[in-house]
């Protein structure tokens, strides 16, 4: 199973934005990505309220996306 968590590397440590789900433990892989924190919503035709609504509506799918059997779709 693979679970991705958002975090920031600072002062020699990785600080996670969200808590690690209960029961998760083991090896990790840290991947450094380009800083995408400054997403210009207006360039995408989305205001803050619309973005908040989208996050709320898509949150219902998060549990399904993180199910172990969904890992099969990563190979496709």
C-alpha cells in the first residue's frame, strides 16, 4: 500500500502537514517536488469559495482513493 502525505523539509527534518493515519508505520520514501504552493486559482477561473467547495465535494472520495485495492490503478 502507498499513502502520500504532504510535508515540508525544514532544518534537516520533514514536517508533515497532516497527521499520519492510525496504524501506519514502516519505511518511507521522501520525494522533493517543485514548490507548487502558489497555485493561481484566478488563472484557472476558480475563486477561493469555489476551490473550498471543490475540496469539500471531493473529500468524500478520499477514503476510496486511499484503499489498498486502488493501488492496482497506479500500474495502469
